[in-house]
C-alpha cells in the first residue's frame, strides 16, 4: 500500500527543523519558533497531542533527539540544540520543570545536528566546524577536522562516529581520532543514517543520496530529488526515506524511488521513521505530519481530500522544475499516457497556465501538484561560508567589482552585519531592512518580486553617476574614484560573545577582540596609487616615498600577506622598529586625504607585529603619530563635523589602538591614550567609530584582569566608560562592549581588594539605570552581573 497522510500535528508557529520518533507513541519536534515539543498518544487510535513544550531561550531550535528512559528519567530525556550554541537536556514526564536538567556548553556557534547512541552517548554538530561527544552529560571528545560547518552527525556506537560537513566531506572517527574521509558529494553534506549490513547513507545539497560501505566504497547513488536533500532515515524493512527542498518526502527501496509524497511547503527539513514503519516529516510551514502505509492508520477521507487539494492549490516556482518554454509544453492530452515511474513529474500547458502533475503508481493516475510560476528569492535555501540562510542577495556597490553578499535570516541582524562588514554607515540600517523585507515578505511558493536598491529604490543597486546615493557617513571613500576604500572585502567589526540563558556568566571575560581582517593586496595597490599620484605632481613630488621607504613598506606588505593567509610567517623575519619608523615618517608628510592606506597598514602592524614598536618609547611614539595623522586633536578641540578623511582616519586610529591592547602586550600607554581620548566629542562619532572606541575600553579591561595597572589609569578608564555609556543612547553593541569592559574592571578590582568608593559605585548604578531598553537579553544580563559585583 502507498504511504498516505495519517496525522497532522499543528502547534509550532515557524519552520519545524528537526523531528525524532523513537517509539510509536512519542514524537519530538524542534522549531525556529524557539521551542521543542514532545507529542504523545496513549494508543494508536488516539491522536497525538503536545505533552511538553520545551523552551531554553528565545533563539531557533534546530536539532532534537531522544534518550530512552532510565532510573533518573523514567520517561526519558529530550535533547535539543540551536542558535544559542548550547545542548539542553530536558527530563520528560510529570516531574518535568521549565528549565533543562543539564546544559552542555562548549560550542561557539549554532548547534544544527544531534544523534544519540543506544546507551545514551550524545554527539552534536555545529556551525563552529566541530562535533562534540558527550558521555554522562560531560564532554569527552572534541572532533576537529572539518573546514566548514558540521551539518550531520551519527553515533555508530559509543566510540565510533560519522560527521558530515558543508566542506563536502564525511569523516569517520574512533574516539577523537579521525580515521577516514569520504569524498564524492559535490556540495554540502546535510544528513547521515546507518544502513544495516552495508554501512551508511548520506544526503547533500547536490540533490543526491549516496550509500557507502564503512571502507569508503559507494554501493549506489539515489538520484531523483531536484534540489537540496536535507534529511534521511531508514525504515524497519531497510528502505530509505529522504526529505528536501523540492517539497517532497521520497521512499526508496532497492535503489529505486517507489513513492514521492509531495508537501504543501517549500522545505521538508526533517524526516524520521517509527518502529511501525510510519514516516514523520517536519516542514517550513510549521507542521509535523505522519504518513502510514497501513490503511487502518490513514486519516479520514475528508482529511486526505483536504490535504490533496491543499497541495494542488500551491504554486510551484519555475526554479524548482528548471527552465521551461510554454510553447514547448504538451497539452492536457499528455496526461492520457501513464507515467514511467512513481513520482514522475510532468508539466502541461492548460490554457494560459502551466500545471505540474505527478504520477501516482498506487492509483495509476496523474495527480495535480500545483501551478508553475516564475519566482525570485527563495527557490531554495542558500549556503554562504558553510552556513545556511533563507536568502543570499547580491548587492552591487561598485562597477567592475564583485557584488557584496548579504546573507539573511533575521532582517535587523542581517542588515547590521552587512553594513559593518562592508564599512557602510549604520544610518542606513532601516533602509536595508526595508530592502530585505521588500524582497522576502511576499516570496512564498509562486511569489514574484524584484530586487530593489536599498538606497535609491532602483532594481538592483548599480553605482551609476546619475543616481548615486549620498556617501555613507562611515564608509571609506577613495578620493580619486569615490568608491568605498579599496576593491575587496573590508574589515568587519569582530563580535564580543553574548550570554545565552543557560550559559555561564560572561564576567570576567578575558578574550581580546582584534581588527585583523584585510585585503592586503588591495591596500598595497591603493597605497602605491597614492604614492604615484604624489610623485607625478611637481608640487607634491617631494612627498612621495623614498626608495628605501618603498623597500621597507614592500617588506611589510610581504610579511602581512603571509600572516593573513594560511601560509606560516615563521620563514620570514619579523617586522622591526625600522618598519614602524617608516610608517611614522610617511604619515607625517602625506596629505590627510591620502593617509588612510598607511593608517590601515598601521592597524595590521599593531595586530600582527607588536614587537615592531616595542623599543622603549616606541609604542608611544607610534600611537602619537597616528593621533596626529588622524587630526584627532583638531576634531576634539574644535568640535566641528569631521571631513571624510578625518572620519576614516579616526576610525582606523581607534582600531589600531584596540589592536595594541592585546594579550601579552604591555598596556603602559593606557594613561596617555586615555588622556588623549578624554573630552571626546561623542556627538560627532559614527556608530562604527563608537564600536571601535568601546573595543579599546574592552581590550584594556581584559588586560587588567591579569596585569597590574596603576589606579589612576583605571580611574581614567572608568571615566571614559561612563562618558561613553552616557552619550550612547541607541546602539546595543557599543553599550554591550562598554558594559563588559566595566564589569571586567570592577571584577578585577574586587579580586585585588580595590573596590570602588561609594560615590563611584552610586554613579555607576545611576548611569546603568538610565540606559535605554534594548530588545536583547545580553545587556540586561551584564547589567545584573555588574550590579551584583558593586
């Protein structure tokens, strides 16, 4: 008998990303709505109902598994993982509490895969490129070796594991040792399942399923899906079940697809099989469905008809069925001929409509599965740097340069990240959010949207002279071309980790943040371009670099090209005082508008070559030249709006100082740096500059945790913290970094018996109480920690 709908479980409000069905009476589901649900039924004739709603935070839950009952948990445990990076363990049953029994902390990015051995060993996979093995809820093995996100994990037993990754490979591990790598998939590998007596099966974004022996031989390949394949499971009779981005669950036996179950949703994210042979699916429409080949478990005739009508009413994107020409399609008469195999899809022209029909071998008839329309947007989910997004837009910002990538799941987070990573003004965040929402809000099955320029409203953003947007206030601008800094990826603002509800407290936090990313070759080309321009003008020829300076700068770029790539720098001599002196000399005589490549070079020298200015007084002289080159004193004293050159150079000044305050480097310059930063005109600073300034304060606080610093320097630091908190009213990242800096200093002082006096403590309490309300919990959490320390 064919599989038909048995049950529809509706309680989630967003995509169901994972399902597990360990018994015939229990189903677990995990969703983007930040919950996992345990569904139960007392007998096969009674419908499933939610017995427990599990919530460990406010972020997406992407993976769920079940640990069978034990004396400690008579009804078993639900294991969930998601965006909060924590694996949470909930005890199921009447005694269940809202909080997890255990929280396994160790991953640093989204947890997207889980599996459990028969004895309860847990393996988790994450976007942080690792898998981790937990026994008795303690970390025992850290599996490192993949180059991108780990999307699939499999516990063969307590000591053998398989991992699948966006790097297109599968790896076999014995304990923590990698023993074998399986190669063959052409795209990210998304799911794994054991195949009894053979080995295992894998599925991929390349739309294929491969069945392997443990020795690495491919037994056979299953082809039929037309888009990403996300999930696999094995039936009790040895058949394979798969789900993917082509709206289908497919059932495979003996290497052939015997049934395709179309869903009224774009993505079938997850499939699972029950001991009785029923199939469970989780989809992007937020619904969990159960399908059975046992007629006595089928849904009622009315429910089956409603499900079939719902599918037939959907519009199919032409992206899902390939390019087609209406003039080449047959008419309805083509449906008089039987299909060649189960699940075959045929498109016909019916008047002005293009319809898709699927061959149902059980009824020997063609079933309409939707109308085919053109669509732009979410034809299928996108991977960017190994991570998954609903959309990845191409945004053209400069003719002749590759488009920038704007990956999107959450509009405001995506907009903030896109602007920071591309050195664009955060003043445009609302416009970018509108751009994202305009291009995604209507894109369901069959939507028709156009890309819209977030700044001008035009179809795709092209930097044309006739419709150029105003220059973003924080963008690096090439004074010759008007383009953003150099061609190539600019340096993003590194994140400071936040606290999830079940993670340890953040304070003290001693992990320094640095600004290291750079396109060194583009930076070098821009510097030489400016030097050539100076050399070719009679009035400025004496400002150009001297031969010995050119040689020294060339050495610096050669060194930095190596250390910012995968090549080790050990074969190169480190940069020294002569390189720092050359930078200082050039900055002293070059025009302000042409200093920014040299300022940016200083940022990298500070990050990668701390010893270059390590001579007595060298670091102070180096930083003093940067303050002077950025016109900081003029901006601070006059309080006038910054020129574009000043804006750019001051941002690079702040980032260079932040790079100077790193682990293992002295912070003796803190006193005069903080003196120079006092009376900062905060109203003139851009948000990106404020983030860099907050990072200076944060990095100094990290150093203070382990280094003795004079009390008056700490007081200067605290004064700057108060100034920045008072002046910053709307940027969560600036506030968060500044608060963590404050918390570190208060913690370090308490540990040394140097507490703040009552007046200082009271002032801090007042400033924190006056902070605006931000939507994320991390600021509220840190404020609570600081108040407890005070």
